C-alpha cells in the first residue's frame, strides 16, 4: 500500500482527504502542528475508517520531523495542505504568512528532492483569479494581483512550483485551485471547526442556527447578481478530498518534470442568500440574518469552469448544495451547544 504524507492532515480538508485516500487503498501519514486543528480528529478518523493513522506532531518548516517520517515510512507522494489561511489575519501579520506558507513549501521541496519523493499535490486557491473579467473561470483565466498576503502566498507558491519543475528536478506536481469548500463528512464525525469567530459563511450560518452567534450579516444586497448578494462556487469537502485522490492517480501515470493546474468546484455559482435559503429549506429552520453594508475586498462573483478536471482526471462533483447544507448542520448538531466539541 502506497503511503502518502499529508501536511496539515488533521485540518478540515486534510482530515477528509485522509479518509478518501484510505478508501482508495492508499495509507495517509499525517503531519500537523495542531495550530488550527485538534488531536481528537485522529480518533474520529479511526472511528470512520477503522484504522489508526500514523501521526507526527510538528511544523512542516521543521526538517527534523520530515526526516523522522522518512526513516519510519517510505513515502510515495505528498499532499501539501499546511498553511495559514485567514485572509484578514494575513493583512495584519504578512511576514508570518510569507514565512510559514512559502517557507514550508521550500523546505518540503528540498526534502522531496533529497528523499526521491516524486509526486506532490499542492493546495492552491481560486483567490489567484481575484475578480475575474469573464465567467466561469478557466485554468487559463489570467491571475490578478492578490487582495491579501494569504492570496499572494498561493500565487507565489504556484510560481515557485512552475520554476522548480522547469529546472527538471525529477518531480510531478498538480496544483488544485479550490473554490469554496463547505459541508462535512456524512458521518458527522469530522467537519469544519473554526478557531474563534468563523471567517467563512457556512460555519457562521450553522453557529447562528445553533444559537452560538446572535445573527448572521449578509454583506451587501446591491451587487450585480440575481438577488444582490455575492456569488461563490460552493463545493462539498468530500468531493474536494476525492479530487486530491484523483490528482495523485493522475500524477502516478505522468512523466517526470510535469506540472498541471486544475480548478476544483461544482461549475455552479450560488449567492449568499441562496445558500441561506437552502440551509433553511433542507433543515427546516429559520435563520436570523440581516443585510449589512458591502465588505471591502469582497469579490462580487466567481465560479469554476470544471471541464478540464472532469475530462483529464475523470473527477465530477457529486454532492449538491442541499447536501452541503444538510451535512454542515448535522456536523454542528454533533458539537452540541458549545462552539466546538473539543473545548
């Protein structure tokens, strides 16, 4: 069984990817410093899969822990999730974001070269597109200047990978540009667990419905969209996790010194108000929300053209927006009345 190192593997997307790797006959090896996750996720992964995955507590910038992993496991590939990801925080602590997000990528690439690890799936983001001039967004849509240091780390990370592959180091890379991951595992055993006030829409919706937050604010209802609220492409986290498995299988069949990029979305855009109404409908709830002023820096509308990933990886999003809202609420209910089950 091939072993795949997942950096940030105890986090939201990483933990779901660990499950999908195992389901596909691959063994995840998890590295995480638990700065934005919790060790009890590992027990929940065992509940879902019946397997205790190897876990290493550490920072991806720390070469010592990477070397320890290679002494104890033969690593066939790497999925690199480990990064700081709060857009607002990145504007306050830009140096921390550049040091962590780009430094860890450089350390990881040097480690892979020295250990002869050939395959890497890189966690990128649709933030590299900014506000697109034409929709839907394709992989050849021009990237724009980043709106935040976080977004810039994803853009620069892609540039580093392109330049590195051009140097013919003997690796294969896929960068996945995620749109908006939402939902939770259908078992309700793992899901998104934001630290403090949620920065994303759906956790704020579920926490408002649970009474943890008093009210949800929709930032603007006068945009050029069907109902005036911003449009995003919301993809179920299990579908996103499956895209990583498909990307690895794709890489295993490619020649060395290979680089490719794929959008990962549903190919559909939904407004913020549509998401709220879908949540209310599928869960039989009424959500307390209000319309507020526009929020500076918000992209008005974006959604993915997914034809490339559909055709080349054979990947298709299976879950609907209703599925996302149902699974998100079931996950929130599993947490009880507290903000988080691990508090």
